[in-house]
C-alpha cells in the first residue's frame, strides 16, 4: 500500500491561562510595506507570551541589512517558552479549525503534518505536494538562517486539496472532539475555534481518495516556508542514519489543509507596488503594453487597455516591471487590496500601483496539472486579515 504524505503530529498549544488573543499573530510575510502594523501589534502584545516574539516579520528583512539579532531573539524566546511551561502538548492528532473574518463567515481547515519527502517545488517533479506558483530559490537561504537554530516551527502554510463534495471535511467533523481553543484574533483577524481530532485514520483515508495524477495537495500560502523546511531537512538527513530519517521531527512540517471549494476560500489578486520610480515615466511605459487592469499613481486610478487572463496577465506584468526596473532602478512589493494600493500611492510620489485581475479558483488544479506552477504571486487566498495566524507549534529537533 502506498504511504500517505500525511503524518500525525504532536501539536503544541499555549498552556491554560495564556492570553490567546495576544498569543496568535498574522503570518510574517504580511504587511511588508507597513511597518506601523507590526509596531502597533508589538505594543498590543506587550510583555505577554506571543508568537510575535518567535518569528521574524519580513518587513524587517526589507528595512534592515542585518537582522541576525532578531533571529537570535526569536530562538531565545522559543527556548524560554519551552522551558517555562508556556506550551502544552496534545496527544498525536489533528486540529479541526473554524475561522470567521470580516470578509468571510467561515473557513474550515485541518492542522496536520506532511512528509517533506513528498513535497517538491520543481515544475518537473510529479510530487504529492506541489507548489501552486513559481518558487524563488533566492528567497530560501535567508529563511534557512531563521530556521537553523529554531527548536520549533510555527506554521502559516496552507495546503489546498481538490474536494468538491466535501468528503474530507465531513469525515473530520464527525471525528472531531473537544474544543482546544476558541477566541478572537487581534488586529481585525476575526475569530477562530479549534477542536482536537484523535481518530485520524478516516480523515487520512478520505484524503487518499482525492489523489489525482499523483498529486494530493497544492500549496496555497507559505510555499517559501515549506521550501525552506524542505531545504533544511534535505541538508540534515544526510548526516542521519536511515533508521532516524524516518522518524526525525524535522522531516514532517506542520500545515493547515483547506478544501479549495470551502466557502471561505476566495481567490483575490495580488497587486504590484513599484517603488523608487518616476511615476509619470513608469506609467507611460506600462501603458504601451497590454498587461494589467489599471495603474495607481498619486492615489488615482489610471485605466489600461485590454487585460489578459490572470496567470498570463501576471507573467506579462512582471516581465514589463522587471524590464523597466533593470533600466531605471527601483523595486517592487506585493500588496493585497485595491484600497491599500490607492492609499499607499497617495502617500509618496515615487510609488506606482499595478492592479491585476483575480483568478477563478476552479482553474487552479487543472492549470497546474497541465502546465506546471503558476507565475509567482498570481493569487492570494482572501484578504490580508484572513491569512493564517501563528497559533500551533511543533518541535523540529
């Protein structure tokens, strides 16, 4: 019988009495152009135990050349929390989640572990777990530095599976037991509830029935985090005897699996924010080609011509932006929401927003199976506030 790519983890949760609203924080790759978000969050958390103290928000990777002190502080916090009774360990099992946000009444997921041996981001590999979009390998080494000394992983990875009839979630709902957390998330993130699931076999069997052409999961969010975990494991396993490779905790990565057809999964476009450019010249350059929906400069929308379908529009737009930046300098960031694009470009004259179309989620699995991974940042699953919050943890050493 073929081995499942799913593993049953021992999940760590905050101990009784921990303020969960201060504990859980949004994924580190959000608000990369908005330092004030992270400053407000830090002020809210204060001295309370929080996952904020165990991560490196990527905004600091953009603004600081040397963030090694932040990495060291995050690792010290992990060690202190492990030693100080901040965590409690669940028996082996899954956590069934229910998340509501201001944008969606419900999103259901299953926190589980996956075997990194079954994952690949390379387009030519027929792996059980595949990247939905192109992976930028240059982004892996700095993230390896963050993971290198960490005793824990905190997942913001979300895996998508193709289950139009909801068979997995039905099995999970039947098997889920006691509530292990139920609280409101900070910074407008909505509400989350988690129930422990000890009898995992029916759920794993339901997952297995969904495999198509050797693929079960596609990474919806956090692909570079999963790629980093894979790179770390590949480097580590070479020094391990075969008997230890099978059971070493670093081989298995904690993720949340969500049905592509869940009502809470909505595909949104990821827009481009071009920085450090002559806005008038950049807009004139972009208006010569067919790519995006519109531009934003000075907070005002400038319509463009005919726009291609999402994946093609992203590829065309990124190529044109890269060509302009190569000649004229500047940089590019990624922004969720048209309102945010308008607001950011109104603040500075050297910023231009590029508005992109959103993809139909039903096209995702057929597209990747037929043509390989999509261009990077083709879609986002919902708005920024709906991204996964760090909450559960797993030991990796």
